[in-house]
C-alpha cells in the first residue's frame, strides 16, 4: 500500500529518534534487540523507516530506553 | 436532590458493587487474577480494578465482554450472589490494590498504559475538532471500527495509522501519545 507523505515523514522521524536515543544509551541495535526481545532486522527496519511498527512495541522500546513513548515522535526542533 | 433521586442513586451504587462482588466471585472460581482478565478482555488493569471495587459505571457491551471472558452470561454479573464466608479477606484483597499498586501496574504495563493515553487523548482531540468516529474515519482514511477500538483502549495501533489519524485531526502524531496526568 502506498504511504502518504505524512506516514512517510512519521516513520522517518521515528527512525531517527529511535537511533538517537539508542546511541545515547551507548547501545548497538543488537543490544536493543536483546533488551526488548525484538529482532535485529525489525529494529533496523524501524530505524531505516522501512518497517511499520505498533504502539505496543514502541511502548516496550521506550520503556527499555527509559523515555516516554511520545518522545520517539517529536522532531528535535519541537522539544 | 429529591428523596426519589437519592433512592435511585443508592440503587445504582449498590448495583455497581454487586457487579464488582460477582466479578470477584467468578474470578475466584476460575482461580484467575487481574492479568488473566486483562488478557481475555483487553481492558486495562486500572479499569478492571474500578469495576471490581464497584466504582465503575458499565455499558451493556462491557458487561457482555466481561461475561463472555468468564464463560458465563451477563445476568450472572448483575443477579448472582456469591457466598462470602470470609468477607474480611475479600475486602483486604480489594484494598491491596491501592492507588500506588495501580500506578506500579501502569508503570510495568507500558503497552496498556500507552493505549489508555491514546484513548483519552483521542477522545479529547475528537471533541475539540468536532469529529465523530465516522467523520474522522473518512478524514483519516482509517476504518471507523479501528477508531472505536482506539477509544476503548483495545487497539494496538500501527504507526502508519497513527500518522493518518494525526493528519485527519490536523495534529502531530506525538500529541496522541502524550501521557495523561492522573
């Protein structure tokens, strides 16, 4: 299914933020996968904005990263 | 408040308590705890605790969902009386779930907590923008049933759907995920 511009943009913001918060923890994708129980390929796909995800999964990732889930969607200049 | 309306209020209060006590009894018979009921109904632990405490008004749909999850009929929740030989133990059990316990459960249950936040935020945003489920579904290109489930905290929403609903409401998606302060 074709993504809208808004959907594409949301995935990109999510991907960039996920990578940023992961690196802020000093974690590799593998480490984040181990902490969350999700696959490396899935996490990598979310960071590259090629994979859809759900609020339940992102809530788990946010919990592990020690942040609130909404921060994964906030563009840096919006904070 | 008139004497009649006071009497009606008292009956409604008693009915909520009856449902709560019956629910406790049915859970005890099945040897289930709150997590089992959460898993089978999709309702949040916080909501179910309010029902068990007799503090939650219930719709007929909710009664039906609860009854089906317990393998019984809705009338068993409103009519049946359970023997409570050890009422003090039952009360202690209910009191164990203090507000602090609920907060801790929410902290542990991030996925459920997020769904609750989305539900509350979505309800407020729809009210503020004058949308109902049908109009938002049309605006966002999302199924109305999906929006209804989101409003009840029963939907594990995808990010693409979140983005579409945000576009339909004219807001950034993160606003729907903002934590709601108790």
